[in-house]
């Protein structure tokens, strides 16, 4: 169904989002936040804190706003400049929920049923999950397309959701005879940081919901905690190989090499060239140095931003207004295309 060819001629625009649920980790940073900061120099960028997605699982009303500020602080600390990019929270812009409803009527249940993230998350308890969790990727399509975004920087786990966004865009365009109305948004998933795995199990994604804190490096971890977690990271009995081919079938080592490459801004091949034959003790010590050097300024900046919640709120509110100015006319056009009276 997905067709990557489109004759869409509108402006290029970047959109992405992160959920305000729990502490962010190295996977979020390398898969998303780091790319957010890089892209803002070349393209128009809109970065959202997706609080509507967060409430698909119950969130304590007493902490939701603070969790949202926490993610805003992480965006800024990772280098997103509010003078260059919009940073706002999703619930402040009504276009998201409105377009999500229209897309619920465009997306097919068969498409949503295929979403592996929902299946992985609910396991055998699908009947107890909220309806919102089920249609979560439809809201994600609305997020992106409310801005006619053309590029979406995300980690690899979001690939299938992006395919759904493209299918929805294409079906809307086809059904209503508006071939170039929505672009087919392109995921930006390159580089070694796109799939950071657990430090305790290289076959499992690094995740906020892993019960073991040792499995992930949190953006709030201090230098000691980072070094300790890397020292304890799972390895095998060999040493650092010389070629990419030799990394095959060694997921824990491949993960550490990928993390090293992403943090040091070099290729995995270069990491191997520098450390081939090294035992894991010294390799982990070198990796800890690289990680602390990259992460310590972020942790530090984050606490500085969090110390001034009023300033964060000003940034979020101002960007929310600007985001609405972009999305509202697009959703007004959608209303006209659908044919509502008074649209
Ligand atoms: P969320 O909040 O789960 O994750 C935020 C971003 O972090 C990436 N990520 C990873 N990247 C590499 N390795 C990992 N181990 C890892 N874990 C998480 C995710 O791919 C994501 O880019 N559905 C989205 C939020 C969303 C969104 C959107 C994204 C809502 N609307 C529109 C893009 C466009 C999510 O739950 O991300």
C-alpha cells in the first residue's frame, strides 16, 4: 500500500515527538533528541511533547505537567534551540485531536491490528487496554500530518508507525481526490543510534519500562552511575573484534560498539579499528569516558532548565501558539475537503 513516490510540492518540514512518561534514556537521546538538534540548522523543525499519547496509559494528574516540562528541558539540554525550532506540548494544540478523529475514519482496523508495538505492549491483556492505546498510531499520523511534515526523525521502533502514517496520507489523498494534499512523511532513522539495546541483554531494546535500571543509561544519571552501568554491561568471553562481520551474532558487543560510535560521532568501523583486540575492561573504560563526556553537559543543563519552570512554560506556550497557527489552516482545509457544512 505504501507508495514512496509523491508529487507533493509543499515546503519541507520536520516533526517529531517524545512521550512525557518516565525518565529519558540514551536510546531516546541517540534515536531522537540528538537528531532533533542537528536538523534545526537546515530545516523548519517542530518538536512536540506528546502528552495526549501519554494518557493512553493512566497518568497521575498531579505529575503530568511536570513530566512534560521534564521532556521540554531534555529537548533544550540536547541542543534544541527554541529560537530555531518549536517546542510545545501536544494537548495545547487542538488540531491533533481533531485530525486524529478524521484519520480514525480513514485508517482501516486491519492496518492498526498489524501494529507490533501495541501487541508487544498489551500481550495477552488487549481487552483491558484503553481504546486510545489501540488507536495511538493514528494520533501519531495526525501529529505529523497536521503540519504536513515531510521528515520525521525517530528511532527504529517507530518505523511501522511511520508506514501507517504514509498509508493514511495516501488513502486520504485518494479517497477525497486530492492527490498531493498530504505528503508521504519520510522517517529519518539512520546511524548507529537508531536502535540502542539494553545493557543487560543486547537482543532487547533499551526501554523506560525495563524493570532493571542497570539496563539503561538515564539522561539524569551522573558520571559515576554512567561509568558503573557501562562497567557492568553484559559482554561475552571474547575481545573486541576487528571487522563488522565478526560482530554478527554478538548482540551485546555490537550494541556497545554502536553506542560508542553514535556518542563519538564516528563510524562503527572506526570504533573497531581503534579498539580491535582490546579486552572488554579497557574498552568499557574508554566507552564510559566517551559517554560521560557526551552526557554530563546534558544532565547538567537539564537541571538548570528544570530549575526555572516558568521559563519552560513561556517557551512551551509561545511555541504552542505558533504551532496552532500552522496546523489550524491545514485542518480547516481537511474539513472543507471532507465536505462538512459550514467548513
Ligand atoms: P517514545 O516516547 O517511546 O520515544 C521517543 C523517541 O525515542 C526513540 N527511542 C529509541 N531510539 C533508539 N533506541 C532505543 N532503544 C529507543 N527507544 C526509544 C523512539 O523511536 C522515538 O523516536 N510514538 C512515539 C512518539 C510520537 C511521535 C509522534 C514520534 C508521537 N507522535 C510523531 C514522531 C512523530 C513514541 O512513543 O516515542
